[in-house]
C-alpha cells in the first residue's frame, strides 16, 4: 500500500512543534466556500453545539470546501483547511451518534464540549475509533464507532482500506488523522484533567471553554479577570505536564502574543474574511501569514 501523506493540517502543525491556528465557523455554505480559499488557517471547526445539528448541512459544507484548483496546484489530496466539527452533546450525555455521522461524512476531528470526568473523556475517544480485538495493538480506548465510512472515503480521496489505516486517533496512532479535542469548561473538568490525560490515551488536544468556565466562577465572559486566568493557567500547566496540546478559543490581535507566550498551541478565532489575530499569530510563531500565501479564487455567493 502506497504511503499517504499527512492529511490533517492541524495535526501536521502540532507534529512539527508549531502552534496550530483554527477558527469556529457557522455551518453554512457561504462560510464553507470562504474557507475553500487560502485563509491561512490550519483548520476550521463547524460550530454545531449551539447551532442546530444538521448532518445534511454539514455534508454540503464539506463538499463546498473542496477546491479543485487548489488540489491540482498542490498535487495533494490533503485539504488546504482541515474541517473539524463541534458536536452538540455535553460529555455526560455520551451521545456518540453525532460524532459517528460527522466522521462518516469526512471530518478530520471532533470537538467534545463539557468533558468533566475520565468516563466522559474515554467515551469521546472511543466514539472516534473502530472496534478491534482485545489483543490488538493500541486496544484502549476500546472503539465503538460503527462501520459506514463510504462518504468519508470519497471525501478523503483514499481507498476504503487506506481510510481504515488512517482513521484512528492521533497521537495514540501515529499515522492517525482523527483529532479528538476535549473541552474543559468547569471546575470539575479541571480537577479531573490530570486523571483524564493520564488514563485516556488518544486525546489530541484540550480546548478551554472559558465562556462556561467564567460563568461558573462568577465572572461571565470576563476573560481577563485574574480568577478566570488563574483557572485557565491550571489547565495549561496540566496539559504541558502531560505533553498535550492546549487550546484557547478567543484569540485576537490584542491577546495572541500573550496566549502564545503562555504556552497555548491550538489557537482559535471566529473570523473568516479579516484575520488580524491569525496574521499576527503566524508572524509571532515564525510561520507565513495568510497575506504571504497565494490567494485562491474569491468566493462567490
């Protein structure tokens, strides 16, 4: 079987020891078309926790992100911007069917909101893995994903057997292309995080949900409040101790330097067409800014 190059751009950046840049995106076709051009982001996360869950809309978004011109020029089936999805269930609902549907459509990662225990984290990783025998390598967390990746095989541009080879969670499976991102959004999650990262292999990144966290702490959306920053710093330190990427969800040109200096390696914003935070972050990280990259075709609506 021929070797397949790395397909997940967020994983590629993290593997290279670079911060990865992503953005939350509304699940609609105009946004997907905008992201099909060269934006400079490594990935986008279609926000379907607070937006309605609609697998048909997600399917259309993924298809509209395909850009034949970019594929031809790059000579690679790797997407220019890696699509990921935030699923709606909170951790304690363990409703893995949305993740299964999203993965079957072809996303390269799943963001799991409100993870507050080892059991919830285990379920999140297991939901992104196929079952295997107990004596197989890398058995844990035991996979529970149902088998039906026909659309994903087409979207990734690989054969079915190549897909099975690559559709596992990174970094547990070094060649895996599925990124499991756990959101820590409350004090229970902060307390459980050391045990989660010690006992649940396959967590690719931790993303701080500072909105919900700040609500519980009594300072809603006061992201620069010392109490909120102290709680976030505890999450960052735990992730550093366990060599797991840690993400910040509200990056802008005004705070990106501080965020990089504090050790965040998965930086998210919510802007598509104007990217001052992204551009400054790429510059500070020693990476090309979106302005330095060749422009793709302008989106048409």
